[in-house]
């Protein structure tokens, strides 16, 4: 490791994992595997507890703003853990001189998204930093959700088996490209809008209708490649992904080809990877496709016992390669 923290340490890829394990896991005694939410037991009841910070640049972008993103991100971290989100806290670090109208809009978006998700923002904190001591506004949220015992291990990958299918609920990379376009004033043939959305209602529907949901994770920093590689390492399973089956909008694909990005590494804020048992994946696909947030769902691959701990990609050209986790900072301050 370097002697100082670098931007790459916040990428969501290898460097982030290394920093977390070397410093925080070791110092805090956090049990492995690392999941999107901690599962807590109190008097026989199970709660999921998560926290996240948001430093997205720009603060406003097509499809949302930092406030909506903060609520969606926390709701989704609880939801992919199998929990029903209930309560959120919100803390703000605001730069002196930040426009009050912008703050009102951000707070309004948070209230609206919380109502959409069926959660309550119940506590928080506000600090103001001097000019130049903070870049406009940063938000930290934490969330608590109620968890049924049968979903306790859904975030650990313990139930994943060879033959399970891997499903994503729509096109990848839109959030990252929307942020990049807003940051650099890029023009596209079709406007690219962030997929930022609270996914808890759809996830609960999938859990209700399908008994073989073995794993879920939202595809944020590091994208699909980061999540699948982490799952492969957690479970010791292999995976085969068909690149031709992975949904990517043409505008996003075109930008990736121009700038040398891999859409499988791009961040999303409304996309989930589901690992579903062989007997149930068609039902899950039907449930997803009948919902507005899952209409573009696709089966993109399956779990195997071959090449344990790695992800094999069948490329669009028909060849094969190992899908590596992202390395380095692709697009900073994406969330």
C-alpha cells in the first residue's frame, strides 16, 4: 500500500478492498464476508444496518441530485440484504456560500424519494465548513431495516450454487455516463439519464414470488465486474458471463468505445445483480420484466464449479477472457 490515501482507494475495485481490509477490518474487528449491511440480532428480532457517504460531482445531474442519490443508495443497500428499509439518518457537511435554493431542492428530493421508498428520515446533523474547506456539499446517510430470518444470509453468498443464473435488471453504465456528461458538458445523440432509483419495492416483490433468490447486490462503484469478482472470491465459485447478453445502451457503449472504458466497470445506481436458483430464474425474470424498474432485465450468465474464484467472460466476438475487477479510479466522485 501507499503511505497516503489515493483517489484509487475510493474506486470500489481492488484498491478499495485492500484499504478496507488492511485498515478498517483489522482495526474494527469486522467479521468477513463484508456485505452491504450489517445484520444485528436483538431480542430475537433481526435488523439490517448500513451507512454510506455521498460526494458526487456535479451535485445535480440528469435523473437526480446528491440528495436523491443518498436516499436511494441507502435504501438499496438495505434492500439487497433482504431487509425492508424503515428509517434513515442524514448528515450534511455544507460549504459556506452554498446556495440555499440548491439546499432546499436537495432536501426536497430526499423527502420525495423517502416517501417513494416508504422510509422515514428521522434524525441527522448539519455542519458548515469554511469556503474552500469542503466542495459544496457532502451527505452521509445511515439506514435501518427489518429482516426476516430466511433472508439473513442473502448478502453473504452462502446459498450460491453451480447452475444458478445471474440476472441484471436493465442497461448498465447509465449513471456513470450521465455524471460524466454533466461534469464535462458532453452532448450525446440521446440524453443519458442516471438510473438512480430506490429498488426496494421491486426487490421485495422478487423475494415474495421467488423462493430461490440466493444473492443480490447493487452494482454501484466498480460496476458488474467488481460485484461478480467479489462474489466469486466470497464463495469460491466460478462464473461464466456472456457479454452479448449484458444490456448496455448504444450511447453508453459508444462513449465507452471512444474513451476506452469497459461498461462492465461503470457505476450504476438502480441496477441489481440477482443470483437465482435454476428452478426459479424464469419466474424471477418474469417478475422483473413486469415492473418498470426491471423491464430490461436479462439473464447474463451462470454459476459454475469450474475456475473457482474467477469470472470468465464470453466476449461479443466469441472469444473468452477473464473478467478482471476494476483497477484504479475510472471516474472519480461518481456517488
